[in-house]
């Protein structure tokens, strides 16, 4: 179902109430015209823009070279590896001094410098002491003398030999451990320096962008100054125009013709049709338009739909509102009736309609 409505309106208006204010408005407009010649840059504005540009170039000449140098240094590593050679050489010197002991696994106490002399002295002291005791008793050179001397030397020398052996083991293991730790420390330091170099190079990339921005500072200042030189006069003219144009429009007459064409929706068309029929037929206890509207039972024309019961034949009954209508209704859905009584469903435009008598006959039979 289609339809259009067309409406033509002609409006004529005049701002006669402003007539008394016209002299004052003309005075305001004349003042605005007098200021048109003053929209250019003032001497102070021009001087400020020139000074700002000069300061920018002075800053560039003073600091941009240093920023560029800083960026280049960082990109080259920032000297992070300058001491790597010294660090590694210190390790090599330490290794050269420690390596003989760290790799010596000969733990024989007699190969320890001075150990044999100490043992010989200890043996001599024990021999003199034991032999002296037996000589005083008149039993020197006896079998007991020899036995006691041997036991004494063994008891006096064995602990010293064992202690020196253990000390040799401890010295060698300690030196090897220290050399291992020194290697790890050296590797850690060199790795840290390398990582610092990479970090410096990353900062160098950022600094390079900053160096570029610094080099462009003067040019950017020039661009901003020139934009201001063009923009300030234009802005001033715009302000005057914003004041003058509305004033100039006051008191004018206007007339025009407007045509509005509207395409009604199928539901709106049916509502209009129902209203027309209601005006034609009249009736009490509710308008004919309202009764005809109830024939539209298409779910697509309704909202706020809630099932409240069923007929005796199982057809669902709903509470709903027609779209755009405030009042709630009770009734059926055409899509449900089609399943139970398809002969009761018809078509009005794009919407399905229900013959409620046919739709409820089967329900009465079921009752």
C-alpha cells in the first residue's frame, strides 16, 4: 500500500519592529567600516613575530650542533666499550698469576718448598729427645730404644705430612675456584658493557629524532610567524563580518515557497484509512477505526508483546501495543492463527489481518 501527501506553504515576513533601531544600526556599521583599514598587523605584533623567529634561529645555532654530536656519540655506543680492553686485561693478568697453582694437582707434601727441611728438623728433634732418655737410663741402642724412636717419629711426623697434604689440596681448589669466579665476573662485566652499548644506540635513535626537530626549529618558527601574519588580518576581518552581517540583515523582507512531500509507511496508511472509515460510519462503544485496526494482527505491527493465555484449541492469546500507540490490546497473532486456521488470515497491504470469527470458531468447537 503506497501513498504520498504534498503541502505547499508560502511565507512573507518583514522585520518592521527594527525600523526604529535603523539609525543606531547604521552608526554601528559605519564604525565597523572605519576599522576595516586597521585589520593588518600592528607594529608590536610584527616585532613580536620577528623576534620570536630570530630567537628560534639563535637557539638552533647554539644548541643544535651539540644535540647532533650527542646523537652521533650515542649511535656509536656512547663509549660503553672503551674500558672493555682494560677489564679483559685485568682478568688475563689475574689468570696468569693464579693458573700455576690452580692447575697443579700434585699434592705431595715433599714437593712443597721448605716442607722436607721442616720434616728433617722435626725428625732430628724427636731422635735426640728419645735417644737422650734411653742413654740416661743406660739402655741406649737397645731394641726398646729403636722401637720407641720409630713410634715417636711416626707420631710426630704423620700429622704434619697429612696437614700439608690437605693444605695443598685446599690451596689448589681455592685457586681454581677463584679463577672460575673471576672468569664469570669478567664475562658479566663485558656483557654489561655490550648491553650498555646497545642501550646507548637505542637512545641515539631517539636523540637523532630530537636533533632533526632541533634543526627544524627555526624553520617551524618562520612558518608559524608567516601563518600568523596572514591569519591575524583574516581573523580580524572575520570578527567584523560576524558583527556586521547580522546587523545588515535586520529589517529585510523575505518571502518563499516550500513544498514538502512525505511517503507514508504502510501502517500509517492503514491508520489513515481506518480513521477515514471511522469518520464515514461513526458508531458508539468505540470508533469504527478502532474496530478495523484490530483486524491487523501481524506481529510486525506490534510491540511489548506478552502471552497471557490460550484459546481452547491452543491458539496463543497476547497482550500488546500497536507500534506508536499508547494503549494495550488483547488479541491474536496472524502468524499463530495461520497454523490453526489459515482460512482466517488475509492480507492488508504489507500486513497480515485476522478474521476473528473464523479464527475462534474452532476454539468454540473445542470448548
